[in-house]
C-alpha cells in the first residue's frame, strides 16, 4: 500500500500550497521537493484563492499564527473545499494561547479538513474543546505520552474523534496513530533525535499534503505512507549522524537527503505498521 502511494507522488509531482510557519517554511519547501512534490508558499489574502485553485493540496499550519494570515487561511481553505482538493491542518501549539485556541476552532468550523496532524496534546485540545493546561508550547505534554500501556485507549480516542470531525486523525510522536472512522494504523518508525530538530512535524504535515494530493482517493493510506516514510528517514538520518560523529544540524540535512532517496526496497525492509 505505501509503495503505491510513493509511486503516485513520484509520477504526479503534486503542487502543494502551504500557509505555514516562518520558523520552518524553508524546511517544508525542501522536504516537499525531496519527497517528489512541488511547494508553493503564499499567505497574502489577495492571492491565496488563486494559488489554491492551481494546487493539488493545501496545508494550513498555525505555528507562527498572526492576525494577517488567519483570513488567508480561511479563504484558502474554503477555496480548497470548493474545488475538492485535500486540506491538511497542523494545529501547532493549539492549547498554548487563547488566540491559537480560538483560531483552531474557527478553522475547524469554517473548513472541512481531510487530515488533522498533531502531537497528542494538540489533538486532545481539539477533542476536548478546552485549553489544555498541560501544553508545553508546540511540544506534547509528558503526561500525554503514548505508550504500549495506553495505546489501545488512544486508538479508540483517535477513531472517535475522526468520526466526530470527519477527518483522518494523525497523532504523531514516539508511537504514531493514524485513524479514520473504525480503522486505525499504528506506526513505530522514527527516532527520538527528531524531537531535537525544529520543523520535523511541520515537514511531515507538508509531506502529507503531497501524498494526499497525489492519492486524493485514498487519504488514510496516503497519510500512513507519509508518516511511515518520515519515521524511516529519521531513523536513517540518526544512523548517518552517528556514523559521522556529527550533530543535530547534520541530522536535519541527512533527514532531507533520505526523504529524497526513499524507495520501495527501503520501505518494505523498514516500515513498522500495524492495523488496529
């Protein structure tokens, strides 16, 4: 399944419109190019509808949220819904401030999202509709960590939230859960070093945009493929970093390198995916 998703991205080179955060925008563009997609970053309210109309997918990321781009997000999202292209939402730090909370729920009200990807604390904020006092900015709370002990509980949570919102729910972290309605996948790829590199979550959301744009009729499978691929590339980047006795900056470069080099053989050898 995931190799089919990969091949479709390579063949179609989907154009992904990103309204994303200024900390990681360049990383997201490079990750999209590496995975076989084509990035465009436009957040001016006067052009977002035009840009969205020529794109294969839209990614909305609230990492550096400001008043100017909120209306751009709304306009772009509505245009994407109108032309029926996938919309991916990354609610970065959703529980960290009143503005982020209010904007998150305004976006959820006005836009139909195909995929919502966040860490467990961000997803719980969406599920509970209240500011999560455990939130640590853009990082998941330690108390929210998904483990083998509470995994089944979170799988059920993700399935129920998916049914409620009508979106694929992707909870990413040490163990990833991807759910849509009554079907869920658990992914065990990745490495803790990825949490020491800014932008890995944002890059993943953009890559999900590419995979959904190229596989718009199989959004759950596309999301699973993107998450697994990012995790595998994180593992290989760490291995290369250790081999070279280098550090986290080099690890980010290796990560993008491996995203550009991923292939069917690597996926079949390293993907760790369970159906729940």
